[in-house]
C-alpha cells in the first residue's frame, strides 16, 4: 500500500511539474503575443525602420534575419553532416583524436553566445577585415550552431538500427555506399527535424550578432540585386541588423517615440517565427518518416 501511495505521489509530482512548465510557456507566449500582435500590420512588416520617427517597420531586419540564417545553415550543414557521419560511422570510438574531437564539440557547445560573438569580432571583423557584415555574422552563427547540429545529426544516425548497416554490407555495398544509400535515407526525417529546430534557435540569436553583423540596417534597394552593390540586399559585406538585435537596440536606446510598440510588435513576430520553425520541424519530420517507412502518404 505504501509503495502504491509513493508511486501515485511521484507520478502526481511529475505531472504537476510538466503542467507547470507548459503553463509558464503558454503564459510567456500569450503575454508577448497579446502585447505585440495589435502592432503588426502590412506597413509594419514591409517598411523601413526609423531611429527617431514613429511609424517605422522591420522589413530590413526581417530580411536580414532570414539572409543570415540561410548563409549560416549553408555553411554549417555540410560541416555538421560530415562530422556526424565520421564520428558515428567511420571513427574509431577509442581513438584519442576522436575523444579530442568530441571534447572540442562539447566545449564549443557550452560557450556563451556573447563569447562566440567576441571571438568573431576579434577574428573576422578586425583581423580579417570583414567588418560588421552579413559574412561575419553568418560565420559566427556557424560556430554557435555547429556543435548542436553535429550532435543532432549524429543522434539521428545512432537511431538507425545496426541491422540496416549489416544488411547493406551483406548485399555487397561498400561502407560509404551503405552510409549514403541505406543509413542517410533512414535518418533523413530526424536530420530534417534537427536542422529546422537548429534554424529556429539561430533565428532568435542576438548576442553573437551584436559584435559581428552590427547594430545598423542601412536602407536597402529591393530592386538592386547586384551582390557587389552597397545597397543590395544580397551584399554579404554590408552591416545587417537582425530582428533580435533590433529588439535589443530599440529597448536599450529608447530614441523612438513609439519604441514600446515597435519592440512589442518585433517580439511577437520573432516568437511567431520561432513557433513556426518548431511546429514545422515536427510536421515535416513526421511527414518524411511516414513517407520513407511506408512509401505512401496517408
């Protein structure tokens, strides 16, 4: 009887803690969205920001956030994928080099994002003379995102049963062919989920970009798509204030007459985008899993 009571009590505590976490999350999201959604409209999403006048928008900051995200993922995904494949499929688990490699990943993942930003500032902004730019910011985000992405992809590969590896080798496939034709297709749903979740984490990053991408958003000419032009949205060497950095800047400077409204609206847009990333990760992950395990879409 005592064991049953203890078991019920423990389960009740677990349910209570879980409900408390969900309640805190819902309250946080509701508070941000309720304050910010009334300030979101087409003009707010499509107009340039203004430092001293009211009525500014976030079009440049929103584009910069996606641009930096895409560049950083283009750089980090191949590196993370190659590292994960090596660590799980080819590396000698007892090798000192592999242990050093894993330790480096763990240390890099534990670094605060502001430290990564300072490193990027000293190396890319000053030493390599990239300046405050999209390129400096995307490389800093790559350092920030690479450990999480590598571990996520490696866990996806670990989840694939060894029976499939043995089956590939039994059919006469080489180790590399087994990895590319058997293991990776089976791990694709989990890999895609991890990539989308990592993208959501990068999209909301601010500290690393304060020192690398900069805190200014020069007016962009949306009809100029020459990547070598200073006013082109595609120019990788221009400063790029992202949405998360814009929120910090608006609240810290306070020079806008409608700073509270701009900050609330920007925060709501940021939360909505992060929610979209997280929900789409689950959706596409489940969709791909059903398609690649059953071959049909229900």
